[in-house]
C-alpha cells in the first residue's frame, strides 16, 4: 500500500509533464504553421499603421488603403526594383565578364551554373521589359495544349495502336483517317507539352534555383586550378562576386516573396477598416491591390493620392463590363459612407455621360437592372451640379427610369444581378497567389448571385429605379435651365404628375412604397413650379385647373386632423403634407391663376391649426417639426403678399379660438398667441422667427389692434432685443443639457452601432461645429426679423409719443442706443444676414432721431454710433455691390437703401441742431 501510495503522485507528475509536452508540441506546430506566420506578419504591419495614425491624432488622416495598401505596394515595388536591378547587373557580369572573358577557363559545373542562371535572369528581365509577356505566352500555350489534349497521352497511344491494327475497311473510312491523324498529332505534341511544362516550372522556381546554385558553388568553391596563369587570375574573384550578387538578389527576392504571402491578410484587414460590409468588398480591394502593384512597378510616384475613390472612378473608363460594374458598385458604397466622390467625378464629363447613358440600358432588363440601380444612386449624388444642356440625351436616359414596372403591376420576374464574369486564372504569373484567390472569389460570388437571384423579385428594384429617377429630377430642377429641359421633354411631365392626378392617390398612400413614390413625384412638381419662366407658369396653371390634383393635395392635409400623424411612425405622411403645403402656397401666390378663394382660405386655416393649434405633433417644443416650420414660413408668404390674407388670418384665428373658449383675454387673440410663441424661451428659434415674420406682415397691413401691439407685442420685442444675448446663452445651456440627457438615455443602443460603424465617432465630432454654424445663422435671422418688426411698428403703427413711453419702461435711451451699436459691431462678418441687420440698425437710428430728436440725438453722439456704421460700410462694400448686381439671387429683403446712403443720412441728421 505504501508503494502504491508513492507511485500515485509519481504517475500524476508524469501525466502532467506529458500534457505539458503535448501542449508545447502543439504550440510549436502552430507557431511553425505557415498561415500563422503570415497572420503574425500582417498583424505587426497593421499595428505599426495604428501607431502612426495615433501619433498624428487622426485629423486629416489618409484613407485606410492609402496608409496600408499603398505603403505595402510601394515597399514591394522598391524591393522588386532592387531584384530587377541586381538581375541586370548579374546578367551583364555573367555574359560579358565570365562567359565572354573566361568561357574557355570555366569548369563544367560553373559553365552550366552560369548558363542556367543567365537564362533565368534573361527570361525574368525580358518579362519586366515586356509587361509579363513570357508568363502570358506560356499561359496561352498551356491553355491551348490543355484544350486540344482533352484525352491523355497514353490513351492517344493506345487508340493509335488499335487504329493501326484495325481492318482495311476501317482505315479507309473518312472518320477513321481523321481519328488516326488526330491521335498522331497528339502523340507528336508530347515533347512540346513536356518542354512547356519544364519552362513553366523553371520560370516559377527560377529565383530559388539561382539561390541554390549560387549557394552550392560558394559552399564548395571548386572553380578549378588557375596554375599561375595570369589570364585566369581574376576568374575566382569574378565568380565570387557573381555568386554573391545572386545571393543578394535572392535575399531581396525572399523578402519580397514572404511579404507577398501576407497580402490576403492585409486585404482582409483593410476590408474591415473601410467598413465595406458586402461580400464583394474583399474581392474589390484585392483587385485594387493587384492594379496598384502594376501601376507602382511602372511608376512609383503615380500612386500618390491614389485610393479606392480614384480607382473606382478610373474603372468607369473600362470597356470590360465586369470592371465597369465593379467601379460603379464601389462608388455607390463610398457615397453611402459620405465620402466626397462628387468633387472628383465632376471633373470628368465623359465619365458622367457614361453613367447617365447606363440609366437607359433597357435591352436586357434582368441583367441590366442592378447596374442601372447603382448608376442611378451615383447620378443622384451628382445631379445637383449637372446641366442637362452639356449632356446630350441625358434627359431621355433619366426619364427611362420612370418606365420601370412598379410593384402594383404584380409582375414578378426573377432578378439576376449582373455579376462579374468568370476570369480564368493566369497559369504563370508573379501574383499567382493573390490572382488565383481573386479569381476563385469571383467565381464563388458569381455562383452565389446566380443562386440567390432565383429567390429575388423585381418589385424592390423597379420601385427603387422610379424613386431614384424622381430624386434625380428633383435635384436637376434646382437649376431653372434644367427645369426648362424637363418640361419640354415629351411625355416626361405626364409621368411625373401621374400620381398627383390619380383618383385613388389618397387611399393608396397607406402603402409605404406608394407613399414614397407619391412623395417623390410631389417634390419634383414643387421644384418645377417654383422655377422662373413660362414653363413653370404653364405647369402651375395645369395643376390649378385639375380639380383632382387640388383635391388630392387638400385631402393629404386633411389626413393630419389627428396629432399622431406627425409622430415618428408617420414621417412619410408628414413629408407628403409638407410638399402639399408648399405646392398649394405656390398656387395661391400666383395671382395670374385666379386660384379658388375657398381653397386659399382652407389652406390658411390649416396652416393656423398646424402652427398655433393642436396639430403641431407630440415632439418637444425645442425639436424642429418640418411640417410646422413649413406651415409658418408659407403663412408668412401668404400674409406678405395680400392684405386680404392678413385680414383673414386674424379673423380665422378668432373663429378658431371662439370654438374653444368665450374668454375675452387679450392673450387669446392672434397678437397674444404669436407674441407668446415669439417670446418663448424653450422653443425652436425657427418658430420664433416665423411668428415675427407673420406679425410684421400683419402690422404692415394694419390688421392688428393698436392697444394689443402697444401693450403685448412691443414690450416683449424690446426686452428680447436688449437681453437677446443673455437669453441665447441660457437657452443654449438648457438645450445642451437636454441633448446630453437624451444621449445618455440612448447610449446603450448606440454602443452596438458604434462598434459596427467605426466612422460614427468622427461624425459625432464634426456634428457640433456644423450645428453651431446653423444655430448662429438661425439666431441672426431671428435678430434681423425682430429689428425689422420694431421698425415696422415704429413707422406704421405707433408714433413717437406712444413709442417713447414703452421705450422708457423697457429700454431707456442710452441702453437702447448702446445695444444698437453692439449689434452693429457684432455683425462685421461679410454675410447677407449681417448686412441686413446693420442696415436695419441704421434705419431704426434715423427714424428715432427724426421722431424724437431732442431725446435721442445726444445718446447717438455720445456713443459714437457713426463710427461702427462707417466701418461696417467699408467691410460690406464688396458684398453689397455683388448683391446689387445679382438682384434676387440672395432672396434679399429690405435690400435698399444702400448702407452708404444710410450712413450719409445719419450723419446729416446728427449734424442738424
């Protein structure tokens, strides 16, 4: 028992040692594994790239393929240049010095070693000079012989012997003679096949053969005995130098070869970093690597600023369908990743023309549908900068997208995506490993697409083609010259307007796919009717005379009687309502149409309900609602152009309030409600600006009660102007806190998204700056509107006495003048908004001095109000001149008088005692 007890621990120790040995053996095998070594090398390469990006902080960093692939290819190119250069030198040394000068003195071993090495070097150098001519020729011969020799050589010999021993009748037959000749030819081709195979093997293994031969000769150094012959004295140093040169070349080649083995790992990593979440992404990057390698070998400096964007754009010039398809698909992916593709594509008009022509490929719908869809997405990104007059036939190609059979036709045709054709791998090439991998991946993708296409239908593709076509037309219509081309194209307007004229449009928009098409159609119609010229006027007349179209637009607005339609789940309907308000407003503003007064009044009522009623949606007040913002802006336009509309706005709101309450409180009237919205602190600045615009128009037309303006509106305006900066800071801090709380509440959901999209962090960093610029612009618009409203109230409604009473209560003279001066000094930026604000300050100063000279002239003189106004005149002179030249291009309101005239008038007023 004791012996057994002692044996137990010894056995357990032996088992543990045995397990450790097995684990060490497995680890050793894993570490010596070829794939493991390749991955380890690739990982070290990428870690070095990450450290480099970290040192530069990531700001303005290059794209991943520029940092990794281009650097990798450049290194490989320079190493290959060293290999080629040493090959030139070795070939020259062997042919001129050794074989030329010591050919009779060389031993048999050295002679054949020099001959074999020289032939291998010559073949590879000739290959470098002629762009892979040798491997391509060998590959062609190999495929040709392989194609002709479909039966084995031994089978050919057997058939030949059987044919030779056959009867005379069989040998005399025509078929027998042909078969016999074919087998004879195959037998005679056996030496040729063998020779081609030997040459292929030698070419592929040539560098290794050179290394082995050079190492062997340097190891033994049995070059022979010179026997004191002076003519042979330099033979041994020459051979030493030659074989050493071959070994150095071999060292460079081995470095290049082992670096080449990690290419697939680098391609996989770059595919992940570029965030191309598609099965074809790795194949495209591998092709990029191969083409970049060829480009770099020819001219290393040519890959500067070379990346996936420029590569994909370059593929648009390819005559090969699979190359062109690959380029368009990658451009679509890059555009969806918010990459700047447009600026590079717009430099090449032929490429844009080819993309537009692709939209009209209708000869084979099943094959070309995918490429048309991708090309349409790329053209959408360019459409805003395209002028149709520069691209012949472009509008016909774009209109062909609207001819696709939509989903409601119920024609389910199998959809076979256009996929790259099978490319046969090159039999012999320097890039065998990666080239064969790319070819195999292409074949795999081809089979997957072919299999998957049997389960896909054309429903989504047809609808997407229509939507993309409408989006292209919408962006093209931003230029009025394009609008003329669109309207003059036969049959195109009828296609665009068909959903608007449909009898069942309102009932069909419950289907999301149909709602998207209707929304696209209405957006195009809105852009077209806004353009200047007779064509847009003719289209407005056509819509206004079509009762079904007007009825459809009004019924879309009636869908918003319940507030829940504006929630997140009904964004499609909300977009339709926005466009309906826009189009109906344009019809009302065109006085030549004699648009129905009832329809115009119904529109105004609906706008008031959206702005001031309960149809503003359930979003918080500080969140901008597109429908509410559009309703406020369009109502301001309607009230600006018509005193009748201004009067009806006041009357309609009073009727709307009367249905709710019988109270006579002043805050229940239109002035009190709009003033409440204007003075709200935690409300979007856009709403406040629109409320001020509406109030200004109502004051201009004299449709408001003087007492309401004096007691409610004017005090609030003066308070807002005087303390606008403090309020803006408070509002900004509160909004930031609310936004921070929202981000904290949704952080868990965003964590998964951030891991899937590494670029989202950069977008979040760039977003605050853009949002800050937008907020600054909106704040300036509110400031401009408040100053303009103050000037209108002062000149149109309240005279000097009444105005002075409110001023003394809310804004004493010295404080008001100092605030005007501060506003001028804060708006020295060369911007149209700043120019208008400065002019309004000057106009208010002149009006106040003219009406209350004794009270305010000293304050303006003491504050030296003329000096900042004079400085602003100098700064804004160029901007004012350009705006005066362009006319309405800036949509300028209150453009005149000129700032120089205001300054002159103000100086005159201050000089008068």
